[in-house]
C-alpha cells in the first residue's frame, strides 16, 4: 500500500535553489553528515552508535481497536541521541505502523531509524546490520505485518561510494536486501532510492536515481519474489537540462504511476520546467503526455486511471540539487485533464509532506508551514477543510507523513516534535 481544489491562485514564480525552510535544514544536516562520513573510517560508525534492536516490535495479544483522533506518545530512540528525524510512515493496520527516518547519535554520524506503533506505544529498531556504514532512509511501504520494505541510500565513506539501500521486515527482523542488480548497470551509477510501492509479496517496485555521463536518470526495480528486475525509465530527453521522477504510487487496481518534472539548464542556472507523469503498461514505463503539467509534480496519490491526486510545487530535487517551485497546489486528474483544487501559496511558505486519496471525494494532505507548524487538510468531495491539530498544535514538526494503512481505508498521519522533545503525535481516521 503506498502511498501518496477549486481555485487556482497566482503565487510566487519558480525560485532557483530556494528550498523551503524545513527541507533546507534537513538537506543541511544530511550534507554535513555525509561530509563527515567521508572523512571518518567506516569502523568508527560501529563504535559510536548503531546499536542492534533495542525494543523489538511484538505482536499484540489481541487486535487493538482503532481510536480515531490524536494521541501523543514518546518516540522510541536510544537515550542520548543528538537528533532524530522521521520522514515516512506506512503500515498494514492502525495498530501496525512503521515510521522511518534518520538518527544522529552524535553530530558526526547518521544511521537508519525505525519506530513501530502497536496501538499502545512506539518501539525502536536499528534495522539490519550495515557493517558500520552510515545511511539514510527515504521511504517505507507495507503489504502485511510480516512484509514491510524500507528504502534509502548509504552515505559515501572512505572505502565505498554513495549507493542504494533496501531493507525488509519479515515479522521478526529487518534484513539487508542485496542491490547487485544495480551494480554497474549499463555502466551507470545508481546512487539513491527515493520511493517504494508494495502491491504483493512478489510484486514490489522501487524508484531509483543515478547519474550517467554527468546526466541524471531514473531507474525502476521490480521484485518478483525470486529476483530483482532492473527496468529503465522512458529516457525523457530535454534539449538543455534534465528530468527526474520524484514519487511512485499504485492505484487500487494495482496500476503503477510515477510523477516528476524537468529543469531547463543545469545547476544554479537551472529553472524548473514542466511536470511529468509516467505509467507502467505491463511491459515498460511510458510517458503520459496528455497528463503533463506546467510545473514539476512532487507527490502522487493515484486511485484509478481517471482519479489521480498530485501535488505540484514545493521542493523539487534533481541530481543532488534542490529547487523551490511555486505555487504549491494540489491537483486532481479526471482522466482527461488536471484541475487545480487547492492553492497553498509560495514554496517558501509551505512544505507539503504527504498525500493520500481513498477516492475522488476523500483525500488528505499533510505538511508544514514555514515556521514548522504542521497541518492536515481534508477534501470531502465538496470543499477542503483544515482538521484540528489537537495536541500536535504545540509541535514544531520536523517531519510528517500521511498514508492509507489498511484495505479498509484507515488513514494515519504522524507529526514529530523535533530534536529535544521527541514526542510522536499520531492521528488516525478509522474505517471499518
């Protein structure tokens, strides 16, 4: 289950390398960690702080009823951590959620962070042993309590370059899945994994990024239950510039979609251009040219071929660079055209972090305002409404995400308090 508007407003023009405050801070921390990682011997990481599982998630004796609304609970991280950041959440039920991100035992080291919610409390796992290497997580998806996938990338070290990271939860432990299929693929270097969608235990899809001859490219990985297949993207060409997909999603019929965008020019001279939609047709990925948009698309929540929600604007990343794209809007695709459904303002004032849709009249968007205050907006088929934040109102969130957590359509949103007070504010909308 993967995840990821009536008046189109006029807002700020695209800004070059103007990533919003929260993502700018996150990128700064990651850049600092990578820079230090390259200078520190890999063995030091094992000495400073990626302990094995501290609290293993245990199956509840009985199903925990889904209690709608907000709950606040202490996050589960090792005592003494310098900083922790949750960036994505997924689950198979309202009492079986995984939140993933990064933990910094000290300012010089970063490791994957896994937290599990069993309906009562959060517990901590360090994930699979990584042989001392430092790494970041970018996404997570769950098909069942014993079938959860998390993706990200290794930080470059003294002995190893940046590279993709895949971990799998089998109900008892996290294990590292090999990425040999990506090693030297067509002479290109696949560096990161950005998104994951799980349709079945033998039908898992990942979106990866790489660079070949100094140009970025997309690549998709498909797990068949026995092996990985590497499937290239459509090879979008631009006369001057680059294109990169940002997010991967599956609709309720199992069709796969990816969204992203292009940039005219390169580096600081680049200007964000159009939005791109791709679809898997069963044989290869193809560009849906009729679904192109004026600005890059950064989040997607497909329901059906004629019912797709997406976000345009916000933080658009390509080959390690970042662009702030304005205005930030939620769009709806009806099968023939996009409709601007909600305008949120300029890229410097709001950060969209999560999008999920159950139907054309039931969609949710999470994010943060520039000052860090979280928000959840809901579309009920008639209008958008901001949901009460409850105890999360006092949080200056460092990360939030939203998702469908069960086949019945239950929704969960997570807001984290931040560096010093690591409280997790979990919101549930239950459907039985």
